[in-house]
C-alpha cells in the first residue's frame, strides 16, 4: 500500500481533544487509514512509506475557506477604507471590467499559493472564468466548490439571461473536475444584484439538476432595507420563496439576520458563512454567530476576497470571529476557541458539501501541521486556544490534500511560488494601468 505517515506530533481529534499520535494516510485513496500510537500505526505502514515530521507540531484538519473570490488577490490593497456600495461601484467593478481570463488564472494561482502556505486545503469561489480557476485547483492539488457569479443589474435581458446560462453551464460542465476535487454551484451574486425573474428561474433549474446554490445575503443594512420596503418581507423569507434555502445551499455573510431568519436557516438546513474581517473592514456589521450556532445553523468561515480582507489566512479569520462574536453577544464566553476551530474545519466542509474537516479513519486526508515551537506559541497550555488566538498562517509547516503533500517544510511542491508571485505582480500592474487609461 502507498502510505504517508505524519509522525511525532499531536493530533486534533473530532471531539476537540488533542492527543499524541501519528496519522497514517492511504495516498492512493486520499483517506486517513489510522490515527494513534506506535502499535496502531505499525499495522498500516510499510518500509517505503513517505513520512512528514510533526515533532513539536499539531496535526489539524486542512482549513476550509468557505467564501472567497480568490482572483481578487490582484486587487489586494487597491481600494480600501470605503463602505461596500461605494467600494464596489467606484473601484472594484470598474477594475473587474478590465480583467482578462489570464488575469483571473494568475490571481487564482496567487490566492491558492497563499492558502496552501497557511494550511487551507479547500475553498469556495464565486467569480468569473471559472474553468481557469478549476485548472489552478487541478494543478495545485487543493479542493474547491466553484461557480460563475451572476450579476444582472445594469444589463439588458439578453446579457442577463446569458449570465444565468453561463453559471448553470459552468456548474454542470466542471463538476467532478480535478479528479473529483472540484465541485460546483449555481452562484447568483445576491438578492439585490440579480433580478427576481432570473433568480427564480436559475435557482429552479439548479434544483432540478441537483446543483447547490450559493449567494451573498444580508451583508449590509442597505441590502436588507430595500427588500423589506419593496416586498414587505425579510430577505431570507424572499430567498426561501425563491427556493434558495435548503440542504446543500450556503449563504455568505448573514450579518443582518433577525431571529425569524435564523430559525429559517436552521429549519431549512442552509449554512451560513461568516466573513468577520471583510465585515469589519467594510463596516457592514457584526454577524450574530453565537445565536446562529445555538439555533443549530451550520456556520463556516470565509475570508471573502483579498480586496476586502486583505489576506486569505483563515487563522486570522478564526481570531476575528472569536473576538467579534464576543462583542456581538456581549459575552466573553460566546464563540469560544473550540467553536471557531470547528467552523474553520468541519463546519466549512459540511457547509460546502466537501470531504475533510475531521481527522479520523476513513475521512479525507486533508491535513495541515502547525509548528508550535515558536515564541508566540510558548507555552502550550491549550493547543486549541492557540489555534484560535495565536497561530498565524506562517506557522504551518506541512499541508496535505487528498493524501498528496502540497507543502513540505514551508516549500510548496505543486506551484512555483517565485514564478507565481512575479506573474501576479506584473498582471496586477498591467490591470491598474488599463483601469486608469480607461477612466
């Protein structure tokens, strides 16, 4: 058997406990064979097994970035310190109008490189040129749920219909790509940026084909109020009427949700993706994460795009989620460390309907090893506390996805880091020049 053995460290188990032990992976199947001590491991390891040293480290499930626009790495730091609507209309949308498919591929390479280096093995992406993003996922060795983002505001009927058709076609054509590591979804941008007729038809057709739905919802008050004023109902009641809520579907942000909407998410089995850094930076508000979790809603974590974060480090997101969650609940015990770690791992995998998120026999071998032998991680009273409050993405030593080593001792093996960064810097510079020339 072709095996990989991660030895000498401690392991974060699905019950949240940390124990010393090794992890044995079936590389061909991409699954965990065994977790335990010497005797358990010896049963599954042969002399030719590949090894990863986890000494002084903690083996955790690969992190899941459940909402991002990965190619927006090219716009990192391009437009800051503005509210969402002005940021989109004055800066982001004009820049995105100049993006080429090559730009999107290069930006995706940069984002995936950043995620591998910070222990993220799966992500959800709503953007454009989705086939090019899928190619990057394939080469890099990660997992993703991908979709073409639909926006119909400001478009004529023919162009709007074509946008919906493209999202549905992408979802059908790319599902199962990259040896099954790419899954797809129908991704209308939001309830206010896509017209009702297009939402209703697209969601209905997606449901008929078994395609999940992902969209932004209740991100700002300016997104909520028009729906309430025009329709006399809350946005998630409108979303439910459209068929956008249900098992397998997931909504980004869910900042301004009331108790009835939280109950509706729980009743329908719809997951919520919390993006605390983006919500803070754009002053969108504070999501009621503790109430969502208490109601039984599956809550995942996302970075949103690097233009509104400005990085893709989920360890930063865990810390932000815990801190802002306590403020939102006015309770220091709310959104504790173990909760945000679960949101970044099992919660993310469950929200996206992807393998991973847990370390146990039979689970997907999507793993990261965090080096705890660092000044800012000393002493280690509680490793789970460190994951939430002290670990940085740069503390990740190894990253594994589907049984394949993507990064060993901080060296990414599936992408040429120097070349990716050089291409991305050049592409971003050219993009900004085109935007300025056209303004």
